[in-house]
C-alpha cells in the first residue's frame, strides 16, 4: 500500500463502496479513483477537512497547464466533486469544496464525429479475424441499437429474449431498459450466441467471451474497435484520419435515428439517457442539409416570382 493510500485509506475505501452501491461500472470506478489519487497527491498530506475550494481550483489549474483537454479537466472536476459528495452522503464530511466551480467551456461547434450508413457498412466490412462473428455482433449492437461499451461488456446470455427479439440492457444509474433487436441484426446476434466461445468457468453467464475464456472486457472491446478503425481508414493519409472510437458507433446510431425522423424522446429512451438534454448532443445539422434547406427556400421564392410575373 502506498503512503497516499495509507493517509486516505478510509476515504478511498468509502468512495469505492459508494460507487459500487451507486452502480458505477468497474471502468468508471477505476478512472475516478485514478483522478482522486492524483488530486490527493496534490494536497501534500493535507487533511480533507482542511481542503478548500482554492485547493480544488489549484489542482484543476495544474491539470490544465499540463496540456490536457477541457473535457479531461472537466472529468477530473467531476471525479473530485463526486468523491466529496460520496463522503458527505456517508457522513464522513460536511462540505464539498468542489461544488460551485465552473466547468471549462468545451468547443460546442466543432465538427461532430460519427459515421453515416455507408461508412458504417464499410467499417463492419473491415471486421476480420478468428473472432469475427463475436466482434461483428458487438459492433452491431453499438451501431444499430445504441449500446454503450460498458453495456455490451455486462450483457449476459439470458438478457437476449429470443421470442420477443429484445435485449435487456443494464445501463448507467443502475437502470434497465429493453431495446428491440432490429430484424436485420437478429441472425448475427443468434449466430454469435451459437458460436459463443467456451468460458473457463462453467457458470460464466457473459454473452461475449474473450479468447482467454473470460467476459470480454471494456478495454478489449475498445482495442478491437481501434484495430478495426485503423483498417477502415488504412487508405486515408494519417493527417486526414478522423478520431473514431467505439463510442462513435453509438453516436452514429443516434444520428441515423434522428435523420430518419425519430422523435427526440424515443431516441432518449433507446439510448438510456436520464435527461433529454444529453440526447440533443446528437442533433447535428450538416452543411449538406443546410444547403438542401436553402435550395428549397430559393425554389419556392423563384416559383412565387414567376407566378407574380
């Protein structure tokens, strides 16, 4: 155990217990604990009841000065705020010095990164290798059903209802949702179930198994996606490649639904968002769509002018 863990052992243990009880994924628990250890290291042994807002801001400023993105800075802020919130709920401390600190402004108008339907088909065609059946099913669930990486990771065989053709998904906030399996996806999912790798534990319920016989990890899914995206963009010059990741498949799903006329509330339910404000992130208006809208307006104006003449 490190000196840091010894100094704040009770608080770190309490935070981990709180996150597990709140339903945070193992991936999130690991990320938040890493952020908190970094924050605690910046205190130079200061007791937590002596921590003020100034100390939190000082930590976040030092993080930014090291060159991390605003999004990463905001995540570390969220980690620290969540840490003190947990300690307050567990009645270990009375205040949250991270509360009320403004988030960094992220660039809202940057070009959104997602794949259109043609790109999705090319991406799926780039999936290859010994475990293609499994990997294809994984990415179909993300790109045509909107599942998060963590949600795919925790899927069990029993979560797929063959008769109803629906998938029971355990999402953020420990909330379950039922997602219909599109007719075109059913054969690929059922084949993945039929060809499921043998787990090394007889009672393993995971739907997707790694080559080591364990539940396919979040990191494993992310790495398979990264390798596939590299093949997908192999003919694109490195300087022009787009920053695709496994999460962009979920992003693409939401964008496709909205472009096909699905209402925002339905998309919110399918994605498992607690707030509809989160869903609005996916309401992109592209340059092509702007041009098409303007051309229709100009056409109508020209038509009216001809009628007047």
